C-alpha cells in the first residue's frame, strides 16, 4: 500500500505525459540505460546534454519520476525497482523526449518457494501418490523463469529417503513421488538454491492384510478379540478403525461395530453353542469361528 | 376488478375463520388449549379408551392419569415417561396424530380394547399398539393402563476411553501454498437402481476407506439418453451420515415419479467432509432376524454398550439376495432412548414383494446424544 501511494503521483504524471506529450523526437545520446536490470538492485542511468530534465520510468506496477540534470548520472538505489517486467524510460526536456526500453529481470537467487504438496494424507505404498509443485520466487516475489534445478526429498524416520531433482520450467517445477511402506509423518522438502520449503505428508496404513480373531468364554457371553491388525507392509491399523463382529445362530444375527484400540478390536456377543462368528473391517473379511463350549 | 378480488379474499378469510372456530381440527384444538370435548365419555369401554387417548394426544396427563383404574401401580410421572419418553427420545418430540380403538373382548364388567396410536415426528411416523383392559367401576368404565416402565440404570461409573478425533483446519492467515487437512476418502462399493411404485430408487453402500471420520452424503443425478439431467436428489436421512474409518453405510435415494426406462445413466457424487467425531457410543445389534411373510420385517434389539445415554437411534438395514446383490435398504428410528446396557427392540418393515428375494441382511446404527456435541 505504501508503495502504491508513493508512486501514485508519478504514475498519474506519466499518464498525463503520455496523453499530452508531443510525439517523441529522435534525440540520440540523451539517455543511456542497461538493457536489463536485476530486480531490487541499484543501477545508474547515464544522461548526456545539459540543463534540467524530467526522467520518467514506468512499467509493471511501478512508476518513477526524477528531476535530473542532463550530463549527470542518475542513480537508483537497491529496491527502487523491484518488480520484474518490461519498463519504458522517458527523458523529457522542454518539448523533446528520448525514450528507451529496458527489462527488470528477477534476481537469479531464489528467495522463497511456493510449495504445493498433495495430498496431505495418503496410504503407504502408493505409486506416484504424492505430487509436489514448486514455484520459485526471488527475494522480491518475482517468479524466476530461468531454468534451475529443484530437488524434492521425501523422508520418513527410519526409512530410506526418496529424492528427485527436476529442472524448473517457466518458474515452476513439479514431480510425483511414491509413498513409502512405513506409516508416519513424512517430510516432503523442496529445495532450490539455498531456499527450501517443507510440507508434511501423513502416510497412513492401508487396508488390513489379514484379519484374525479368537474367542473365549466369558460367563454368558463370548469374548471376541482380534490379533493385532496390520496392513500388508506391517504397519498397525490406526486406532478407531471400525471392526464388525457378526454372530449368526438359529437364524438370528448379532452384530457389533467396535473401534480398534491399541491394534486390536474386542467385543462380547451372546454365547450360543454352534453359533457362527465372523469378523470384517471395511471390505476385508477375516476368519470364521464355530463356537462350541 | 381489484376491489372485487379484495372483497372476495376478505369474505373467504372470514368464512375460514368461522369454520375453523366452529369445527377445529384436533391438532388445532389441542394447540388452542381446548380441554374436554364431546369425545370425553366413560359410559362404554370403547368411549373410555377413546377419552384416554384424547387426553394423551393433548398431553393432559393429569386427567389421563386420574381416569385410570390401576393408578396405584404407578405414578403420573411413570405414565408420562411411558408415553412421552424420559430421555429426550423421539417420543418426547412426537405428536399423537391419530388413534384407533378396536374391541377385542367384552363382558358385563370387563373388556379388552386394542389402542393403536399413530405418532408423528419430523423424521417419520411410528405406531404404538397397547392392549388395554377396561373395568366397570360404578357407572363408569375405567381403563387399566398397561404401563411400560422405562428401565432405570443404577448409579455407577462406566469408564469410556474410546477414540475421539479433533480437527485443526487451515487458517485464513496461512500462506497461499499452505496445506489443508485432506478430506476423507470415501468410495461407493455397491449401487443398484430399481423402479418402484413411488418412483426410481437408487440404493447402494458407501465405504469410508480413510483413517479419519467422515460426514457423508450421496447425491445421484439421473441422466436421460439425450444427456440432460432428469433429476437430482440426495440421500437425506436415509444414510448414516457419520462414518468412522472403514465403516460402511447404506444409502437410499428416491426420485419420485421418475421412470427407469427414461434413464440412460446415473451420476453418483459421494461427498465427505472431515469432522470431529467420537468412537463412542458402541451399539450392539442383538438377535437380528428376518421375519417371513405375511408381515416381513427385520427385527432385533439395540444394546448401548457405552455409558452415555443415546437419545435417538436410527437403524438402517441393508438386504441382499442369495448372490450377495443388494436388494433393498430400509430404515427405522427408535422411539425410545438407549440407556446403557438396556436392550431396546426394533422392527424394520420389508416390502412384501421383495421379501422372497432377501437372503441376508446387515444392520448399522447411527446415534444422536444430547450431551455429545460431536
């Protein structure tokens, strides 16, 4: 906001000048500019001739007006022009104008990364399940379009680090990674130059690989309990996962949905000799028990 | 012309007010606080039970209790708890929409009447049928109310340590590329459209294949051969909205007045939102039984294995044929609260024409507890 207010009069001045000024006349040598200026860096504009003049520089989101003395160099401090883009400089002296164009280019060194990582939670062992996209910006938030290597690293404690290096293209780089076979919070780090950005990907266990229960008499009830439930990579199924026990006896059925707690699910069902008891979670079926005292 | 319409409207309004005042409908009369009317009579067994039913409909508990022969067996609060529920159950929010008294047996001093009460609630209707004995006491017939005492759970401490999920969502001040919590992943594992007299029904089952709880609903859109949408409906309350990890719910979507022959395809859109939830309470569904014709139904009993009172429970039944194909989805709200460890029976009617096809079933329960904000 401060920036906009500072340059508002200059911007209005440039607009008025563009509308009212006579066509530019060729006056070579009045204005000498570098072809490119690095965003945010200081630079100098050389002028030739003598007497007072007004220098206007206008471009993407920025406009500057300076009263200059022709023949003296005009210095711009670091940060005066920090928005990358195409600029036009006008040197106006009386009715004569010299016009030059130049580019403000992003600084070559990354200043920040916008790192989009999806999804934030997924199952273990998924091929190309994680996608990461990085937009590289300099210290002044200009998109660095010059190609540069970006490395992506996905790591889970006590597991091998998966890493890829991708060349950026038009300021962006992206990749896809496999989720590891170990559950846990994976650190997904993107690095360009000295700058890195980290996202956390929660890798969660997959479907149970095998579901096995056992039954024990408990008074008038049967106490059912599963073995520790794990996915096919050996990760314990998270607490809260619903396991359904079903007892069928004499044409009647009893079901109870219980959450897994500390890797196992437990429930009591009525004790009937000859009852058939099954267990399931989601679309995974477990073993079957015929109950006999 | 405008003046004529105004006069007609005024006259019509006056006429309707007069009609409503002279011959009010029972519900309006009850809201207006009308007490005894011509329906109150104790001169015959049937009239006596009708009078009692009128008092029940108007929640006039004191005269209803006073009219009973067996007052000594219970107090007025027991009667209220029997009919109106004790724990903010569905009965608490129900109105007696209509009733019917049917004589079963009658002698000089005693009669047996059947009182069929039809209660209405915002989630549908339920019926309550009581066989009421009526005895002569002088020149009056007095009902003997068959009280159903809601069981009281003895004071105790029930430790509950099931999981609870809380969620921190992305904040407004977070960076543009900051992550948000991922929505739960759900999947339709079964879908079956059928045509019924009421229209096209799209049924199916939805699985929460994630490790976090999900608040779900399903939208179906019928597409015509031309590619145009015929209609779009959601599962509304015929689904268990809260799905814990790896839990499966049936869903039932009705398209009134639609014909399956007009449908070329169906677009299904399951929606899942990550919500805070608790794994408590755990409800056991005991003695589930498929009852044959002539009144096919799924019956059973719900047992609340937790310590928290469940005010309203909703049972959804999924019915399959011999090959495991989905045949029907039906549901029923339970009118009584689920007290800890106290079985409460339920009955879900099954369409007669489908009863022969049904071989197996699966029931799930969704619950609402007043003291649980999750």
